[in-house]
C-alpha cells in the first residue's frame, strides 16, 4: 500500500544524504510502536499525525528552523513575475494605451505640431468622411419609404370609379322639360361623397367580409382604418423630420471638415515658412 509510513525519507530530503549503515538489519514484520526499536528504519506512529516519527526527524526540524532564521535575515525580494499574455487572442478589455503616441502638452512651433503623429492623426483622420457617408446612406434609405407613402396617398386621392374613364358630357336639359324629377333620380344623379379610402379598404354597403372575426362590425372596421391612416401619416411626419435632422448633421460635418482642412493647410504653410527660415539662417 502507498502510505506515508511506507515512504523513505531520502525521497523527500535528498540533500540531507541519509544513508543507513545497517542495511542488513531485519525489517519489522508489523506496523506499530511495540517491539520495533531495534529494527532498521524504525518509525513510531503518532496519534493524530499524518506521518510517523523517526530518530532523524529532529535533525530535519532543526535544519528547517535554521533555514527560517536565515530567511528572516535576508532582504525581501519582490516577485517580478510578469502576467501571462496570449498575443494570438484579442483582449476582452480595451487597451490601457492608445495605438498612437501621446500628444505633447505644448507645441512651441508649427513644425513640431506638423511632425507630431497624434496631431497628424487628428487632422487627417477619415472619421468625418465615414460619418458623412453613413448619413448619406441613411437619407437614401428613407427614400423608398417616402416614395411608397407618396404612391399610397396618390392612389387614395383618385376615385376608383373614375380611373380609366374620360370626361363625361352632361346633356343639357331642354327648357320644355319642366316636369319635376323623382327623388330616386335626384339621388342617382347626386355625387358620391364617400371618401376614397373607405371605397378602397372597406367592404361595400358596410357589409362584413370577415364573419366571426374581430373585424365583423362595420364601425370597428372604420375605426381600425382611421387609426391605420393616422399611424401612416405620423410615420411620414417622423420620417420627414428624421431626414431633416440628418441633412443638418451632414451640413455640420461638412462645415467641420472645411474648417479642419483650412486650419491644417495654414499650419503646414507656417511650418514650411519656419523650415525655410531655419535653412536660410543656417546657410548664411
């Protein structure tokens, strides 16, 4: 069995160099404290301890105490263990430092400002161009919705009964025809004032075409139609306002880019003048 009492101390403390001289002594047949005092590698079992006690354990404890005293006299050495890094994996958190060098606090000349990589990155960045392209893409995306709603309002403004029919001629009534027309005739000749949306989206004569459903009542059909049309008008107003705000953002981005390019061009001209002056003074 692999028990602590069966182990050899030379396995754990090879530097101690313990080599029993009486290797020919008999081994104890039993494991215990009774009658093993004269046996080779005798160990005494201690109650409540993991390992047995042997005669050479005192020497090891004395040596361990000496090591601890020497360790207390030695200065403390800080651990310089660098954290483990995996360069092939992307860090889950943002880096502590920017990918470009830190900008200088103050620039005493135009040349130092132009030669600064951070300033060059700020003035020549493509962020404004990308934002303007994104704004144009969003504005173009609203065009399809605006065209669809415009076509819907155009269809709803045309009377379905008059689509494809030319201008009808109203016959002139003769003066001799003085007879009173009937009420049915007057009602038939009266113009139809029903809204076009009702003609397109409601069933004729207010009859339900969805029996047994939530749209079975004519009043409910009319209410649902009015709510839907109001939602579409509100959507059109929101889209128009959204496009106006995007156009304002695009104009603001253009102004900022123009000002930035103008400042950068001026700084570069000043830097070139400084270099020319330095070259002239050096040549003279």
